[in-house]
C-alpha cells in the first residue's frame, strides 16, 4: 500500500497524517530519501542558527525538529523487528553492507516524529481503538526510577482516561473535536487506497489495529497498521477493551450480514462509498467500520 497515491476524489493529502516513508528496496524511493534527507538537514541547520542567534521560540512542524532522525524497520504482518534510529545518511546507505540479510528485505524508512506530545514527560502512542500504547513493548517495560509517579503502573490508559487527562491539562474537548476526527480520516484514506488490491474471500474477515502518535500540536500521525492485533488481556485496560472488541466483531461479521441495521456494539460506520468509486474487487468494502472505545 502506498498512501502517497490517494484517490483524487478523497481531496486529502497523506502528508497531513502520514510521516514521510520510503521503501528502501526501491531505487526511486532511495533517491527521494537521499534528497529529502539532505534538504531536511539543511533546514535543521538554519533552524539551529536562527534559534540560537535570535533566541526566539522555534516554530516548526511536529514531524521535523532539529535532529533529522529517521526510523528503519523490516516490515512483517503483525510484528516489526530490527528497528533502528538513524541520523546520518551514510548509515542508511551502509545498512545492507553491515547486514547482508537485508538485501532482499523490504526495508521501510520512516521520518521520526521529533516533537511528540508527552504525558507526564513520557512518550506514548495510540492503538486505534483497542488501547493506548504499544502493549507488545509496554508489557515488558521496566519503568525508570525517574518516571513521573502519575504515569499508570501498567503504562496504559483507555481513551476515556486519556480524555480526562486532556481536560485536566486545559485542552477541553480537543479529542472529540480534533484528534479523533483526524484519526478517522486517516483510516478512511488508508482503506480506500488499498481496497483495489484486496482479494475478496467469501466468509472471511480481518481485524486491524492502527497505531498513531500525537505531535505537540495534537496532530495525529499514522505510524503503522497491524494485521490481527493482539487480543491478550494482559492489563486491566485490555481485559475490558479486548473482550468488547471480540464480542462486537461477531456482531459486525455475522449479525450485520443478515441485518444491516442491527446493533454493532461499540463499532461505528465511518464511511459508505458511492458505487462509482468502488473497484470490481472492492464491493465487500463498501462500509468502512472501526471500533470506538466508550
């Protein structure tokens, strides 16, 4: 899937929700990465000079700070391995030399979000909408002795708890008014982009989990979409949420097949396309449905 090739009728740009991303095994993407890296490096130097000489507050997007850092990872369906943060172009170009096993691997390079929103000085991401944060990492995390004691012991909140935190911090209903609608638009764009290559299989379905990172300006960035996200009830949050997702998935997959107006629990229909926009292989994707935490 290439989110840079959004259908024109969506009137959206992937640059508004998806960090710069490159498939390093493609020569065109490799050249684009090199050009973008050099341009970003030059801009970062200018920012540093202006900021330090004028001592003025930095005004820049959340994606691009002063470090020009990128993540590299080998993509898999449900698990990403071998993630590296790289801040030098020559390190990118030498990756395959250091590790011959990467020669035939679709190595993904993604721009690191350098100025993320923090919760009590702690970085987090959002699993839409099973849970807040990547549980595959958090369940093995040993909290630092310096970590703010207000950060939950399980390193996880439900969306309602996160919304309460935002209100306490004086951000009002920014979740419902800005963050959540932007996340939904990103998901719709992602599914519409890929629908033409989805192979319809009768009596089959798939469950996906989308990971978002919020910038300091509360702009959500789509980091990745995982196939068959973990339904492990490893925390008090996932014990409730995963059970809800499993129960409501049955309602969507089975009940809705025979009654389009049936109760679908905590899921909501985000988009119904006009038939003129549907490809021959995408008629089973007429409704884009996502889980919503309540």
